[in-house]
């Protein structure tokens, strides 16, 4: 009996030892339990997360609802907003182009075009200076127009050989009256050549002193060796000039210019000399009319432009310096 009791106690002690040996593995230490509690406390509970997310979900839903509305004409959706580099505008906080962006881009493009235009046109060649440089101040409006039409600077004169050909073409030239195209002037005893008082030099004395006179045939024949009917009117020749012979024949007084016409000392007929001048000015681009041998308004405008370009006194008539310059004297 005593042996059985001792054996039973021994088994109980053995079992108790086994249980104590296994207890550290199965039971958590206080430190481990506290770490686990901290870990679980740091992790939000599923229910709490769901409750906290509800206001944010609602706000997101409302924001999404606003974004999903159809964009108006004045406001484009954010998805179609172009980058600032592509549009030339800077978007503001809401994603819309900044106010005045398009206007600034337009001004920038205008500035670029203006810069290109200024680069192509030198500062010294503005339209105002170009116009003033191509026509001297003393030239009439018509003369300035002719000068601008042919370009800047004087046109190249025909060669002497070409001048001789022009003169040869008009050896037998005879001007015809054209009162419908070139109206005649009327006799005025008090008439003076306009502006002639400012023409300096002896070569312009005949123009400064000229005034019309009316006489009969006997008066002219007694004083001048040559009186001829030229282009519908009688002219008398005196010292290199042809003058209108007012009164020589009242039925033949077709004069488109009342004043002296210089032809040189060879006494060539004035209509031939006028035709030579017209043809030469026509070749240089000054005269745009017909070679008719009449010293009408178109011919006088061409003479004005030519004289201005050559630095001559702008008389608008055929005088000695002009005829010499043309090589027709």
C-alpha cells in the first residue's frame, strides 16, 4: 500500500513538472500581452473606419456630381483644359485660363508682326521720307506723281545715237490742231508767265519779260524774217525762240501755250522740237501721252518732273538749259 501511494505521488509530480515546462510557451508574458494590446489599439476598427469614411464619401460624391454636370459654353470641363505651354495662357486655381490670357496672346502676336515689319523696313526709309526724297519741293503734284512712277533718281537718258534717230523721225513732222483733246489758251494782254520772276539767270530773261501783243501781218513782216503757220497758229522766230504771233491771222490762233519756245539757233520748227522732246521724255518714262508736237499740260508736267530730277529750274517749258540737257540743242 505504501509503495502504491509513493508511486502515485511520483506520477503526480512528474505530470506537474511537465505542465510547468509547457506553461511559458502557451501563456503570454505581460510584455507580450501589452505589445499586442498596443498593436490592436493602433489599428482602427472596421466599424470606425466605415463611420469615418462616410462624410468623405459624401463630399466626394457631391464633388463628382458637380464635375459630371454638362459644361456650359462659358466653362469647359477640366479634362479638356490644354496645358499652358500649348495655349499660351496660364491656368488659374480652378483650371480655367487666366483672365486676359487670350488678349495677351493676341497682343504678343501683334507685337511679333510689328517687329517683323520694322525689321524689313529700315528706319531711314519710312513712307514720308521716301516720298519727299523722290520729288523735290519745287515740283508740282503732277510732276511728283510722274517722278514716283518712274522710281527714285533720274532715269537714264537715251544715247546720242538714239537721240539722232528721234530727230530723224520728226524731220517732216507737222503738228495738227486738237482742240477737243488739248484746249487752246486765249489772248490776255496782262498775262505773265507764272513764277518766271523767280527764275534766275540770263537764259530765263525772255520768259521774265514776255507779255502777249496783238499786231497785224504787216507789223510782224516788217520786224521778223520768219513767220510760219505751225499746228493751227502763226509763230514768229527771234534769236532762238518761237513766239505766238497774236493777231497775224484771227482765224488761226490755236495756241496751247502762250510763251516763248526755245529751239536753238538753227530755227527748227517748234512742233518738230516739241515732238523730239516728247519722244525722248517718253523713252525715259516721264511722258505718258501722244507725240503730237503740242506743248500741252501733259508735256509740261513731264518737263517739270524731268527738270526737277536734273536739278534744273522747273519752268515746265522748253528752255535752253532743258534742251541742252536732253541733247537736242
